[in-house]
């Protein structure tokens, strides 16, 4: 079972939640730049939250599905379409053999995630399926997808689910919260004030290794260089130019520039959605606040899992259909592409849809 790549788009790679435990060997974690989006796509489909998916960057690919399966598109809204019809984001969607997924004009964010019920089936390398491009490691031969590739999938059954609005992240302009340090003392008081009070623009040469910023200069006390030491995702290095670089998931494992701070874990998904031209601001945050925000997010994920397991996100349409003799209770659920289950007064019928017009919302309530 596989997905055929007709057009690879700008940059499409296989990513999971990264490979942990190898940084002492110089291997960064890689993985999804917006891990929250990948996790929720997997949970909606009934997968383990760490299953691999496709990370789609800005200009998306054109893909053809060779088998019936369920998918979810989360993260950035890049104008996804199935067979030319707009596809919803943060919702599971059934696709059939021969269906095509394409992407149009990006609407919000820079990275979307395509997850498949059952997961993407590529070999694990050092405990992960994630692609680390610089070392040609993991994913599909350690590279971005190209035309003609076939990406293996383990197709599994799923249900039609839609993520509640309160769980959908806002990729807005709120300040990224940072913990100052560990080299806070290597910057002047004015330099720290500049960093926390200024707006920085994301440069075009930003990538999965780091978000390079342009804005007011941050002044050092003495030299910008330090003895190389370990760095983490979200660390904010400031080289001699005074222009900050925020490290992402493909970062190096050690660095020799003074670090003014680090973006907190709860805000890293928003950092992963920053695109060239975006304007970023930063706000200081205490370690206790950062821990609290991370606990709050993870509590939300745990609650979402509970709701999914209880069937609380399953999409069903219930109608009352009346004839002169009787009123019927009709429940419709999506079973697969072109197949629905219709339950009439408790009796279930499997229905195959031979043809279907593009979906449009009803004019007024369920009567539409």
C-alpha cells in the first residue's frame, strides 16, 4: 500500500516526533517542526501520536492514493484539495484509490502535516522515521520526496472526526515566550531590552535548522563567541552581527555563539510555523511559568485522548424524516470514500455513493 508522488512540492519530508538520545553522537532530533500538529493528526485517526506523517512546506505536493485510506491534514492551512474539492483541516477525511491530494494557495502558517490511519511505513533509522536532510538520514532515503516516489503506508480503519475549535492552535502574532539565559550576562542591559522590546522579521534563508531574524541589533558585552557547548531546540543564539537565530529541530548539537535565551516548549509549535516575512516578538517568562504552560498543554492532549476514546469527536448527522405514515430517525456516518452507513430507526444499511456533487453547507439547519 502506498502513496504516489506526482509532484513533490517545495519541500515534503517524512517526519515523526524525532530521534531522542543521539545528540552525544552529533545527531540532532529532527522530527516535526510543529509536533503538536502531527500529534493531533495522529490522535484524530486513532494512531499512536508519534506515528510518522508527511511534513509539507508552504507549496504542497500532488499525491495519488493507491489504496482506500483515511487521512488528516493539520498544522498550516495550505489550501489542500482532494480531487479539486477543498479538503478540511483538523478533520479526518476518507480518500479512495486513485484520489488525488493537491495544495493551492497557502492561507496560514508554513508547515502542514499529512497523517494516514495506520501510519507512514518507512524504515526506522536510529529509532525514528524522521528525515534529517543534512546527513541524508531516515525518511525516504534521507531526502525530500521527489516525483515518482511511492511512500508506503499501513492503511487502517478510522472514523470521521473533527477537532473542536478550542484545541486548534492559533498561529498568530502573540509574543514567543522565552527563558533568558544561559549567557544572559554576555549581553548589555540595553541589548536585552532591545531583544524583548523589538520586532524581528523572519529572513528568507530560514530553514528547519534555524529561524534567522533581522531587526534591531542586540549588543554583547565583549565577544559574541563562547566555548562551544550543547544547544537545544528553541535556543536563541546571537552572533557578532547582533541578529538572533532561533534554533529548530535540525539544529546542530553544539554551538559557540552566546545564547540570550530559549523559546519555551509550549511555544515551539508556533515557532515551527514562522515563515519568511513574518514578524516575531519575544517576552520573558519564568521557568515556573514555562512548566505550568507545558503541563496545561499536555493536560489538554490527555483530555482530547479521553474524548476520542469515548467517541465524543465522532461525526454523525441525525435527521428526522417524515412521511404521511411515519417519522423516521436517520443517522448517517461516513464509513470510507464513497461509502456511508445509514441507520434508519436502528436498522443499519451500507450505502455506496455512485456520484457526488461538491459539498456545500445547507442554507438553513439540517433541513438543507
